[in-house]
C-alpha cells in the first residue's frame, strides 16, 4: 500500500489517498490510537469521490472509526467501455418498460465477483497499519456486502443499503450470512422492488438483524441513519 497524498481536514480528520496495485482508495482516520475499521462501499459504477459517500465516510470516521473506501474494478475511473455499454442498454430497456433482470445479472454479477477479492486484498493491507486495530465492519452496497460477509471471516458486522439490484447468487448466499446486520430500506425506492428487499431481509441467516424503513426514494436515506449506524457498529466493533 502506497499513500499518494494526505490532508488534515477542518474537522480534524486525516484523509489519505492510497494505491494498492491497481486499486485506488481513500482512508479517513480520527487519531493515532488503533481504531475499529469500517469498509465503506458505494453502489456499482460510482466513484469513491461521490459526495454522498465522502460525507457519510467522514461523519462515520468522526465517531472514532477508521473508514476506507476503494474504486473496485468496474467502479469510478475503472469502468470499462463494456460496462458503460451494458449500462446504456439497461437505461434503454428501463425507459421502454422491458424486463431488466437479466441485464442487471450480466452487469452486477461480475462486478461483485471482481470487487470482493479486491476488498479482501485491501483489508489485508489496512490491518497492517498501526492506527487500525479492528474489529472490522462493512457499510454500503448490499450485493458486495453479502458476498464479503460470507467469504471474509474478519467482517464482524454489516450495515447494508437495500437499494440496488442483488444478483440471484447473492440472494442465495444471504442464507449463509451470520454476522449482525442493519438493513436500510427506502420504502419507495424506484430501482428496487419493495417485496424483493423484504424477501432478502427474511432470507438472511443471522440471528441478529434489524431493518430501518424510511419513506422516500433511492437517494433519500435520512442523515440520522448515519447516527443509527454509529450505535449499531458501536455495539459490535467497540
């Protein structure tokens, strides 16, 4: 892991950009003492510099966590022309009212399969830093979170955003998830049928799972849910 820049922000957080092979990432820390780590993943295709993600990461770090995000393969500046072509076909099909599940499968399935090994590689490197002591939580994109929670035993708790397509493989894997979960659902999410999200919540195998459902569309998750996330992660990481 090579740090390529760092800056002390107005709120006292240290923000550092890093590279790990081809993986670009950002790490926020609030102090020098070893802190629990939260891996924060954005939905498919977006950049790690997306303002909503950065704001959530900074607020979470201010609660005393180390927070890291990366642009996994297919996200941010690592999107390929083939990825964008599939997204264009997806937009066309949605506008025409055509079935889109198979297009989603062809786009999201490979993204998840490629992203999780990179998240695990990043986790290996982050846990070698003296300012990160673990345990480790995950927050963000549900499909990646499911696959990571099943394949990575160091994940101790996960906060999942229900918006976004979850491939069939991850819906099956959900039964193997055993870590505590906080599941955030936007009741009127235009991109994620409500019943599908409710069925996914029911499928999770963990004995400790909580759903917070709020009115509004895909990007309308209330800011107070960041505070709720702190309480959730505080129970399991601190």
